[in-house]
C-alpha cells in the first residue's frame, strides 16, 4: 500500500511548527527555511514547491539517503519522517 502524498501545505505546517525556523518564499512560490537563533542563521530546508519537491539538510546523519552535499530529498517522506528528520537537523545545528 502506497503512503499518502504529503502536500506542500502539510509540509509547510510541519516546518513552521518548529521554534527558530523561519520560512522564506521566493518569486516562484518556492519555500526555503532558515534556522535562526542565538548566533545561528543557517539554511536547513529548501526547494519546497507544489510539485512535492523539497530538501532538508542533514549531513551528520547516515540514516538517510542524501546527496554529496548533505541534502535529503523528502518528496516521498511521510509527515512523521519529515518531522523526525527536521528535528535531527535542528538538534545537530544547535549543539
């Protein structure tokens, strides 16, 4: 059985539910997310659009299939997988 596709609206709600994460929308309706806080301003998620694409940075974890720069394509992730990955990314960038 195939998992239900997580919509852009749902992905945005997950990403925006984290403290210290700021959403930025460009002219092409593509969303990026920055971790902001004390001494921190780092791009942690990018490329989120209506087509389902989106990438989360998580270079320090080997549990995910990532590209050579540490970006993980979350197009087919469940809501819980996105939430867990983003939590890992935030934790690794705050400590």
